[in-house]
């Protein structure tokens, strides 16, 4: 008999770019009772424009070509 082990993941996922980050920072948005965390202001702004697009099970991709993407490295 195998015991099912539950794991706890302390990280959140930016719904816009998929980056994993620690929740609790200043970049967050509430949508339909759920708080979403963001890696940078650009991702938060993209989310605010169309939140329903980014609350799908899999994050969609976007390009940070117009932004300083050094934080993604």
C-alpha cells in the first residue's frame, strides 16, 4: 500500500508569463475572489487589460521585447 504524499508549493505563478515567484509582493491583482501575483509591472498591466484571458489553466506566452526583461534571466 502506498501513502499519497501531499506537497506544498510556496511559490505562485505569474499568470501572464508563467514565471514562478514568491507571493506577497506589491504586484498583485484580485480577480473573481483569487489573488494573482506578478513578476513586474508590465505583466500586471497586461493582466488588468483582460484578466479573463490570463486566468486559464495554462499561462499564455508574451514577449517582453519592449520591456527590460533582465529580471527573467
